[in-house]
C-alpha cells in the first residue's frame, strides 16, 4: 500500500491514471495530453507500473498501458476507515439549521447557530 500511496502522491501520475480510466493508451498518447516530455512520461508510467496501478502490453514496437484498479481499492478501503460522516452528530444536541431556503444576498444570521 505504501508504494501505491507514493505513486498517487504525484499530480502527474494521478492525471495519467485519470487518462487510463477511460482508455488504454500508449506513452505517446498519454504525452499528447500532458505538458511534459516523453521521457518524463515513461518515468511516471514506470512508477505506476511498479506499484501495480498500470499494466503494459507490448503491441509491435509500442506498449499499451492499462489501468489496474485493485491497488486503489485497497487504499480506498483504508481511507474509508477515517470517514466519520455517517456517525457525525452536532455537539449542541440541537438540529442543524435548515439551509434549503438559503439566500446568499441576505446577511448570515449566526445567532441561529448558537
């Protein structure tokens, strides 16, 4: 999981994963979407491949890269352990104010929250 976390920590690699979510692509096709050199793309793809997030398939003289989601599922399950929204309750014991009729032109009335 540490290798996956390190791989997705980089914004370029996250963008590559998003590109591969929709289609299998070659390094040249990935490079066409990003403002970095093809050697840099290859280095980023290698990190993703080594972490198990991307699989490559040789096709002639090129390689086609495919997203592998299993490592992301493991990290998503770990992150989900920190989701406390289902258990969240207001500390005051009073219900939250109704924001359905919120008008941004009106000044907020903070006394409703006290």
